[in-house]
C-alpha cells in the first residue's frame, strides 16, 4: 500500500499496542481470556497491559520494543511483535520475562486467581525455541485490512531475524484465525505442530481450543 512506513514502536504508541494485544488475544471473538484468567474486567486488564508496556522490558510479547508498527500518514494502523527467543540481556526466556512482568504489575489476588486456572491453560502454553525468532500479537485496523500491510511488517521482521542470525521464525496461531494462517502461509510459514486442549473450560479462556505452531525455515530467500 502506498504511503506506509514501518518502524519500531515508540512510547507514544502504547495505547495502540495495548489495543493490538487485546485484539490479538481475542482473535476475532469477544473472548478476552487474559481478563478472565486473572479475574478482572477488560478495561482493568488493559490498564495492566499498558503498565507492563511502559516498563520497556526487552525480549517478550509484552515488550514495547518488540513491536514493529505500520503507519499511514503518521497514524498507526497495524502492529506485530517479534524478538529473538532468549536473545535479551541475561538470556532469559520470554516466558519468564512475561511472568515477572505480570507478577510485578498485577495484585496478588489476580495471581492467585490465575493459579486456580493452571490446569485449563496448560495444554495451550507452547514452549518457545531458544534462538528462534518469535512472532506474536498481530493486528491491523479493519479499514486497512486486505492491503498487504501485515505482509510488509512480517517481511520487516524477517529482515530483523536475518540480521540477528536466526535460522527460523515461529508464530503461534489459533485454528479459527484463518486470515492470519493464510497470510503466514503466503510468507513461507508451514504448520509444524498442532496443540489441542480438551479441558471443558478451555472455551472460557481461548478463542479456540486448537493452536498451531507455524514455522518459516527458509527466511534467507527473503533477504533484501
């Protein structure tokens, strides 16, 4: 699309990135599982996400610095997070960084609430591969969809992955998100693993009880 620029998220993008995370968590449904997991209202959870992004911790999906933002005439219209797993200062896994951020931000009663749901979410908590470039939390404003903007952001992340010496990109996507799956496939991703939760309460917390791991292992052919 003409007039699109892509750059790293800045501090004044926090509101848009917060909305991106919420929309990605819902994955085209009304189910905001994070709020239910911690037993809070949607607006309250959005406030917590905003606070976590403001901490500027590198190397996970709650890191402002992980997001690339597409802008049209200066307006943020799409975003996608990406990082090298374990590539942050201290070589910490993103799951630990995210857990520390959540534990620091949310009150104790929310943490206790989430621990009560551990058996529900366990089957869809997919381990991330150290050294692989991870993609998470994509969103495009409705009026800008179908214009190839997300493919442009993914290609920008691929260039970041190549520069970092990564040999593959990985993304987690729920089965119901067919539009995203098609976009990833066009960008060279393939489904490599399928995860399914058979817990009866899974629909309370996830937009689908089936999640795919998709990988792109031929990223060098996208080198500019």
